[in-house]
């Protein structure tokens, strides 16, 4: 039986350590998760790579490359920024990258993708949840196979993964092992066994808890989220 991979979204070093302690197979490092996730700082990338190296974790560090929030239709300058970030992340020693670019007609932007893929060299690549807004996911899957992308992150085109199980199963069947299918998007712990039964290669979740901090402005306390090690442990156990 193939390994059941649990990937945890992390935004800070505390969360990276919690994912390691909880037994996650892999992390996706990003920032501004409340806005769909953006490229993290190079300092955060470098520190995370160092942590993974010290703990002898292989294939652990995945970094999101997304130049802005909103949609996935990027202009020339945004693509150039993404390429610059890809090169910096690869030089820092990351194991995997998450990318994704679309054309305004809802198809994969092959020109932008090819430039990003070239910048990544041989680094493993995930196509992000831009996949869930493609006008034809099956055509998109074939395009990504042809481009040499390693895996697809998808909720099956649904607002939450648990609502997209039928489509996820269809995508696994269509992929035929040519590209990995990783389910993600509002995943709950009790979704995990069923997702692996459907044949996905990995499950992606935030495993987060909300924290209320000190004052961020007069009369208002700041709030943020971090990975909860116990949720990570529960996800890993559910995968078994």
C-alpha cells in the first residue's frame, strides 16, 4: 500500500515545528492564508529549510508561489515576480513548489506555467487550487500531465472537499497514476479515511487553531491562526 501523505499548511516557525512534532509528511509554507495564501518571505523559507535539515526530513518543505491574492490570471509583471520567487526558493533548498496560472477563459496558462517550470528546474511541482476554477478539470488534468507537473491540489471543484468526493474519485481514475491527486480545501478529520479510500495520494489541511493576541490597534485585539499539534496528530492517525 502506498504511503498516506498528510500535508499541513504553515505560516510561521511555530506552525512548522507543530507539523513536525505531529508527524506530518510534508508542509506547504505560505503567508496570508486568510487571503488564500501568498508567497512567504525568503527568511521564513530559509529558516524552515534549516529546521527540516536539522530534523533530517526529506521532501518536507513545500513553498507556495503566488504573487498576489484574488484570482490566478497574472500579468507579465506578476509572472516575472513569481519566477523570481521560484528561483530564490529553489536556491534556498526547498523540496517542492506550488504554482498555478490561468488564462481569463478558464484554461491553464501554459505559457506562464512553462516559464515557471523552467525556473523551477527539476523541483517537484504542485498545481494549486486554481484547478478548482478551471472550466474543464479533465482537460486541465491532461494539460498538467503533459507539462510535467507532479501533483494537483483540489477539492473536486466544491467549496469544501467533503462535498467534492465524487469528482475527486473521477479525477483519481482519470489520472491513472500519471499525476498525483491531493485533496484539500476545508478538510475535516473525519473526511480523511474516505479520501484515502478514494485513492488520493495525499490530503492537505490547515490543522489550525485561532488565537487572540494583544492589542493590535486601540480597543481591538489582534487575532491569528497557528497549527495545532493535536489536530496534526489526529490527521496522521486518521490517515492510518
